[in-house]
C-alpha cells in the first residue's frame, strides 16, 4: 500500500490517484455517481475501511468536485461506513 503525505496527513495514494483519474481528461471534471462507487469499492478492498482510507475519502470530498447526485451518494456511502 502506497501513501502520500499532504500537509502532514497520510492519505492512500491509490484512492487519490483514482479521484484524479476520474476528474482529468474528457468529461466535466466532476466525480459522477459511478465514479463514487469506484472510490468506495477501492476503499473497501481489504477487511474493512481503514482510518487512512476514511481520511482520504474526507480529503477527496473536500477537494474534488462532484455532480449533485454523486455528492449525495458519496455522503450517504461515507455515513454508512
């Protein structure tokens, strides 16, 4: 598992890379409902969602743009963790 430090906080590189991949290139630059599913699938790849993965999801929510529907789905999925 690779990590990235941003302002002294450790985040999961795989989740950050996935969010960046989904918001660059073609498209509107916002995370969609399907892409939110991808993020949470990646976060749940082990026996559970780690504190680092949760912190990374919080970082993604605060620093990436979402469609309105995707933001709602993200918030609901995060609250269910």
